[in-house]
C-alpha cells in the first residue's frame, strides 16, 4: 500500500515528521534533550534533562527517570561534571510541597564508575506536612555512567509527584 510521507521543509521553521523543531522565530521546540558545545572547546558540553517519578505509600522510594521506566542520565567516560538540579515534590492535594536546588561535582572514571565529589543543597521551599519526611538524594551507584536522584516519601500517605530539571556541564578529565 502506498504511503505519503512529509518532506523536510524550511518555510516558517524546520520540522521532522509533523513536529516543529525550530520555529520561524528560531525557537528550539519539541526536543528530548539539547546538547550545547563550544566550537573552541570540543571536549566540553552542556545538556539539559527533565526527570520525573511518582512515589506512593506502597512504593515510597524511587529513582527519578528520563522515561516512564528506568532511564537515567549517562555521563561521559573520563569526565568531571557540574550538575545543577531543581527538584520539586508535591502531593496530590497540593497540601505538601518540597523544592530544592542541588549543585554537585561528579566524576566518571575510564571504567564508568560514577563518584560524587561534593554537593551543595539549597532548600527553596519546605512545606512537607507535619509528621512526614520526604527526602531527595544523589543516585550514583547504578550501572556504568548512570546518574540521577533518589526520592523517598517516608511515611506519607497518598502519591507524591517528583519533577526535576537537571543541567549537566561535562568536560574531559
């Protein structure tokens, strides 16, 4: 059976399939991740990610992921990485809210072993309901090159949605 396919066109922007990637105003849209490189320093890059996960009283701990499954940030081999994350957790009725900025320095050796060198945490808002203990930690003990954040809602009832915007600046080490 014959199929009509769309060709790549540049009038009013650039698209792939039927989704706009670069608008007519030169805005980047509908991309899964974005890597920025300086042409003078090709051994360094910056990538932004969005991670999320939900936790429940039945399953109170999880690792933030790029997908609905378990897809984590992969850091380059032999690199030093400056990771900045803004992470928010909120319960279903909006009565609990936790927002934190985590700044980390992370190394990855030639074998892919990830190690956190240091971390600075800034709590932006903490309105966790009384008697509950929500926590966010660094996840660097997974498979080769994997990095993310662990979230735990402690004894909280219900569901908590966790969302993170993560920026990773990597350079050869």
